[in-house]
């Protein structure tokens, strides 16, 4: 009779099975096995918020199989992740299996390595009910908000909307940033910048510094003064009046937490929080490293902690000493203090499981995205134990002789690279030649440049995660799904990799701000997270936390159902008159934005598209008749962008997609062109425009190149990879 080990993921199961071998059977639960039912609230608000759990259809077969294995096993080890969610999965499994306590053991580990697994098996514990209760409380709280508030949004705004405790606060952050941008008034200012050189040296950058020995601030110069400075300085002799050198020491950054990893991956590679966590999960659960088998390359990726184990610190020291030098090591190691008050669910930062598995040694086993994320984690983890980088910043003041102006140049030189030998985040420095007081310089170029102050930038995903973390909103496991949710539900849209609110997002935020302020209150949401932390620590019970929130919330909800007028929220009067029935036209808010509609709906269903300024967008006529009725075809805009439709809609509902050219000839028929098309589910694909005569299609964007192995089309697999549509050929996407 073997011992049964249950984890959430099949990949994780495979890795652990490789470590344990005979005597153990490792199986996967494939994630959550029980949850609140989708069809009803599932929470008895009259009976101390008792939840009713159900096994979803997708999990029933898995639960049946695992239950049989558990009943016949000698011992059952629940080895789910060591956070609240993982603890809850183990608890749900035990509840479903109905096994005696002495047969069940809970094991937890921060990394999936042979040593960590064996150590966990030697030190089993009971399921931590406090962590389970904290997870239950979060789930019940979110269910009460979602299932009670969402129907109100359906009635008062539009069908299909949803509200969530954390997602609504995230939308508020995005909306308020947009409001700051709209209220921003740009201010014009000028600068004087150029390049100079010393005889026999390269050019270096310099800029205006002082006027009559008084420093010129960034926004102090207007056009007149800037051009006057330019006219005065150009003919003047430039003499170095002062040179100051200052040594600076820079300490390495702490190892990654969930938040900082998501921020760095977004800043460097443009990866979304969801994408980063998916890749990190793969690295954590195990990658097959040739003859070594499947190995977990990084520690658990949902953590607020910046702690590192002594074992890793020692290994990092050995690695750096061998590969670089003793001088590159921080004697005695380096510890970091966790800034977050939340750091309690995990014991360590995100780090490589083995410092000697440097990125180059495992590169052949990773795809390009895995390699990038692993390199970040490895570099940041190892660098955190290295010596400070020492730089020297030189500041040079330059007099423009016989004028009231002086200029300044500064540059930084690295005297000792320290941790930067492995993890350097700086851009190019302005390199200065050897300069001393009294040196004469040649002015190579100088310009007066006009600038305008910029509004605050929209949040990137990284910026939004940072803002949420700073406010104490959400937890490591919630950042990525929260952002994915507000984008998927069209409250927020991505514009040039930045998050902008949609009209629907702004309307919903306005409603919540005016009528349900607690739901979108930063302090209230952060306090709720603190309360859940106290539940996890066993300091308070979970039911009073829910009770204190729910009853005032329910009372307000009933009141607002009567008070809120849908028309005030979603309709605006206009001077337009319906040409079909002569009723007034109004601006209405639909699921995908504003449009002009007849007020006599449903008797008259006349609608017209409008632009962001509320002006009617006249349909663009297409030079072709409708193939069904012969009426002119026109260009219209829908959820997925522009499409062509019959002008006699709704009598004739003929539509066709707009062909977006790729400039790539179809490799199958040799006559047609590969164009952008959209599937019924809204996903882009690329097909021959000679369809149905030629049915060739591909999901990846064609590059126009042919595969060197099989001469078929090469397509873009993702941002970093190009692959053949027919064989296994791949290459980097440059």
C-alpha cells in the first residue's frame, strides 16, 4: 500500500514523483475541487454566513478518483501551495474524503526540490484552520459583494456588468488618474542643451546651469530668455570654472516579491501581471533539465517577503566567489527588511532554488519567455548578496566668458561594479574626458528647446500593482487576476500598454463612489485586508468580520435600489430628432460605450453611432452593393472594431468583415493574400482572401518569410518567438 501525495498541478505532481519514487503516488487535484455554487448565493446570511460548497462538474471525476486512492492509501499527504488558497484546497479535500485525522498529514514547502520535499515529509503538520478561515472569509466576502451588487448594476446601468471588492478599487485608481490627466493644464518651458568637447576627446553633453550665479530651475526659462542665452553663449569662450568629484555607493535591490517581479517584467518586457505569474508558475512547478529530470527552478512566486534562506545566501556567495572574485561578495551576507506589513504567508522571497543553475546553464531547456523571467529572478536573487557598486560622479561647471550664463556637465564612472556585474539596471552614462579647472572647451552644438509639462502618465500594469500594494489593497495572489478581470470586463482598456478607463468603467465607478463609497474606499478595503490577516493569524474569528460589513451593506443596497434612476446614469438629452418617427434622440450608454438612440424605443429601434465628443458619426459608404438585397453597403463599428453591413439594417442583416492586409501572399494557392480575420469568439486569425476557394488559415501573424527547413510560412508565435506553421522550426523574434 503506497502513500498518496496530492498537489494542485499535474506538472508539480510529475516533478515531485521524480523525487520520491516507489512507495509514493503523487496525484493532482487540478486546482480547486470545491467552491460556492455559481447558480446561487451559497451563503446563509441568516445562519452566521454558513457557506454551501459544491463540487463543480469539471472536478467530479477527479474527486472520485482521488477519494478512492485516498481510502486505499497507507497515508495521505496534502502538499498544496503554502498560502491561504493552498491551505483551503487541502481542507476541502479532507472534508470530501472524510478520512480520520491520524491518516492525514499536511506538508508545505517553499521550493520544489528533492531536499525541500524530503524535509517536508519529515516534518508534517495539521491543516491550519486559521488560514482556511481567512480564505473562506475572503471568498464569502467577495461572493456577497459580487452577487448582491452586480444585479443592481444590471438594473441601473447595463446587463452583464459585475462589481467586486478589489476590482472596483482598481478601477477607481485608473479612473482617478484619467481625471487628473483631463484636469491637467500644460505649462510651456524651455531649456538650453548641447554638446562640447575638449581637444582630442569625444563630445559630452552639457546644459544651461546658472544666470548671474543663480541656478536656473527646470521650468524657469521662457522662450525669450532661452534664445537670449543661446545668442550670448554661442560666440563666448567656454572655460571650466569648477570640477567636483563625489564617490557614491549603491546597494543591490532586495530579491523579488510577487509585486516587484510583476513590475520589473512589465517594465523590461511588457509582460502583463497574469503572463508573468503564469511563466513563474511553470518555473516553480518544474522544468525538465535533460538527464536531471524535472526540477523546480524558482521558489514559490506568491510572496510579500524579502527573506532568503541561509543555504541560498551561502550558495550565492560560493557562486560569486568562483565566477567573479571575493571582492564581489558582501561579507556575512545581506538581509533585507520587508516594507510590507502583509508579509506573513510565505517564508522567503522569490529566488532561484540553486544559485549554481545560472541562466546560461539552463537556457537550452527554457523557452524565450521562461528564460527572461528566470534570468530576472536569478540575477536579482544572487546580486542581493553581492558587494555595493562604487561609482564616481563628476560635476563640471563651465563659464561662458563675458556673459551672465554658466553651463554644467555631469557624468558617472563605475570604479567597482560590485553587484552590477550580474544585475545592472542603469542606462548609458554621460562619459566625461579628463577635465580640470581652467581647461578650454569647444562648443560643438547648442540649442534652445521648447518643452511642455506632461500630465501624469496612465498606469501601466506594473504601476497599478505598485499603487495597490502601497495602499494595502489586495494580496500577491490577487494582483494579476484583478487586473485581468477589469480588462476582460471592459471597465479598463489597454492603450499603448497603458490602462485607460472605458465609458462604462467611469459610469460604474461614479455610481459606486456616490452610492457605495465603502466598496471603493481605499482605507476601507485596506482595513478589510488587515482584518483577514488577523483571521489568518488566529487573532479574530471570521464571522464577525463579515457581519460588520454585510448588514450595513445590505441595508444601503435596498435603499439605493429605490433611489437610483437608471436614466440619470445612462441617458443624456440631445437636440437630435429621429428621422424615422420624429421622437427626440437621446445618448444612451450600452455595454460597449455611448450611442444615439430613439427615445421611442422599443417601438422605434433607430440608433446611430457617435464619437467621443458626442457627435454623430455618418456611416462611411462602401462602393459595393449588398449581395442579398442590392442596397448600398456601409462601414459600421461594433464591439470588435469596424465591419461592413447592409444600409437597410434591420430589414437586411448581411455583414462581412473588413479585410486588413498583411502584405503576405498565401503560400497555399499562390494567388490570394493573407488577411486579418476574426473568429466567432472574437479572436484574430489570418486567412486567405480567396476563401472559400482557398481555405488556408493560421493563428499566428505571417512574417512573409519561409521556413528554411520545409519552405512553409513563418508566423509570429509571441513577442519573442517566430515559428513555422508546419514544422518544429523556431527562432527569436527580433
